[in-house]
C-alpha cells in the first residue's frame, strides 16, 4: 500500500497493511533529529515512516510594526510575547460593544496566498495523505481577543457578543479554507484544523456551553471540508471526553492527538465507545514515556497502545501531542516509530 492508501483505509475504519504513522515535532526537535541522523527534511519524514504530508497557504499580507517586547502578531491584531507561541499582550475586544465588534478590522482574505498549494501537493505524486486547509483556531483567537475569564463571563452575561466574535472568526477561516479547496481540493485528502478544548483535568468548557458557542462553528468547518469530499481531523489537547459525542454529532472524522494521561482519556474506553465512529490519531504518551522513558519502556508502551487501538482499523499511531519537544531523546522517537512498523502489522 502507499501511505495515502494506508491512511484512507484507516479513515474508512478498515484494516490496512499496517497502522499508519504520524509525526509532528517542534522545530527544535526536528533540527536536532536532522543533525544527529544527517538527513534532510524529507529523508527524516521517511525515516520516521510518516504517512502524511502537509501543504499551507502563505501569508502575504501587510507587515505590522510590533510593540516593544512583542514577538509576533496574529492576523486579528493580537500581539504575543514569551516562549514558543507566547501569551497575548492585549485583548483588543475585551470591552467592545456589539457595534465595535462588527466594525473591528478583521483580516483580508487576500492576505493568504493559495496559488502554490497545488504544486506543493503534486510534488508528492499521490504517495502520501495530504493535509490542507487553514488551521482555524477560532477558540484560541476568541480567548486572545476577549481574555479567557472575560470570555467565560460574557458567555453568560453577553452571549450575543461571544456569538459575534465567533462568527467573524469562523467567517474568515472558512473563507480562507474555501479558497484553498477551490484551488487544490483535488490533491488534498484531509482538512486539518486545531482548537484545544481540554486541559489536564478535563474540558475547558462544558457540553452545554460547547453546544451553544462552539458546535455550530465546528460543524460549519466540518461541513465545508465534507462538501469538497475531504475528511476532517481536529487537533485537540487535553481531557475532553465529555465533548466527544458532540464532535461525533458534528460529523468529525478524526481526533488528534489523544493524551491518555489526561482525565477521562482512558484508551480502552475511547476505543470501545467511539472506535467505530471516529479515527483516533496519537495516544502514545509523549511526556512520561517518550521524554522520561527508556527504549524498552517506549517499545512496551507502544505495543500496549496498539493492542488497544489498532483492532478494526480507525487508528493512526503517533505521539500524544503534535509537538515532540527538543528534550525528547531521539532514540525513543525512533523506537516508537520502528515498533509501530514492526508490531502494527495487520494479518491478512
């Protein structure tokens, strides 16, 4: 099987030749791995047996001058500082009226250039499953624009303001992805979006609030992907098990990256309750196992996870977070992927 065939078989909840592999990593880990193995980007993906490749629209909008101490600025006008993606330095809509929300300077669709996406995807010649579409982190952007505590309060005190912010955010993201799909949906397989609705101890909002403020917009993005005959995968960190029934109801095809050490994310329960309804991608503990474990414990844990998740298909193997951190020993990551390839074979 090609990687693309293997992935699409898993997304059809059928057994392929083996369990597909997914590798997501931080820039720092990726640079370390390339240097230690003396491989370029594509050769490293092949070494990890990654069955996916990803294509992106490119930002071609205005270059905004940053304030002092700001490291970056989102397209929605929020400056951020600190390590990695950092934290928001301002919340532009924290005290905005409904009119001010509608009049806010929302980004221009033309800032995102989609003209090179099809050519980028065609370089892989149909060998790999291609991820595309805008990341669309509308929940995170709403937190940035309003402030997290303020957002929660306004869900009860001024729900129309929250609705307006969400609508504008998803209007933008849906329109950008539609432009991407109009240009290249015939070479894209999976619409990949991301919003973290869970924390270590459970979901960041309950099913009632999720149904009111998140579900309509999530479903809108899922329906958009399906209208182009694409599968839709959501990256969602943390313990969000109480929200999974609503995600299934919205038509979601796959969940990534499945953190088994978070509350409610017991793998056997997830597989039993939802394994025939949604694809699970990840689930091999990237914290206590990949970072702190030995190659022997990594091999044992990878086999244990696959014993639960691989039967019947509907599983993609990888770390329990998309960003494998720099402090993760390379030999542990290699052991995880080698074990998947060796042990994740389906009997035919």
